[in-house]
C-alpha cells in the first residue's frame, strides 16, 4: 500500500516545481546578486537593496517564485535583551531557479 504524502511533503514538492518568474526591479536584482553570494541579515539586505524595507522586498521575491528562507539567530542586543534577528538566505532550489532564470535571460 502506498503511503500518502504528508501535507508538508506535498507542499515542499509543490515549491520544487515553482518557477521564478524573474524581475527587472533594480532593488530585487541587487538583493538576488548578494544572496547568491552569501546569507544576509536584514540590515545588510536593506543596505544592499538601497531601501529600508527588506522584509517587503523578500515578500515580493517570494511572490515571484522564490522560497527565500529567514533563519532566526539568538543574539543579545546592546541593552542585554535576547533578540532573534533574521538572516535571509536562498535554498538550493532558489539558486537553481535564479540560475535557470538568468540563463534564459541572457539568451
């Protein structure tokens, strides 16, 4: 008897089939190039993009077909409080999607 996929697995495989539709927005392009190189904390993402609303830029890229994960890391701020800043990074699938889009864009 075949096992039915759990919703999480089905969702994951649906993401694998998603296609990045691309962008010509200069802010998106700067963020994509930077994330292809390294993970970025939110402040660096804002700086690279040239805007102060990194989470919205990330949301826009997600709507365009990227998964773009945010990993929370535990830090202590200057006042001694525990904080959980996010670090954005591409998944392996995201890198494939971007590379596929870039190769089609060059043609």
